[in-house]
C-alpha cells in the first residue's frame, strides 16, 4: 500500500479505495473534519462519522 504525503481529494480517494481492498465489508470511517477526506468518502458512498478532536484521539489510540 502506498502512503502519500499530500492531502487532497484525489489522493485521499485513491488511498481509501486501496484500503477498501483489505476490508471484507464496507467499514465505517471515523474522521476529523478535513474537507478533502469527507468529500472523498462521500464520493465513494462510504459511511463516516466526524468526531471531535478528543473523541478522535481516543478512538484512534485503540487501533
């Protein structure tokens, strides 16, 4: 899997499509409020929830 240094809609959408190859079902994404991420998830018709910073950190630390 390739990881990109830039953050924009096109790169994010490509990255998410690559991640989906490793998922059995459609996952629910928990995101921050990055507009490029939200738009990429919407364009792929994926479920997501925007979390506040503290909640996002707690959930991401459980990895």
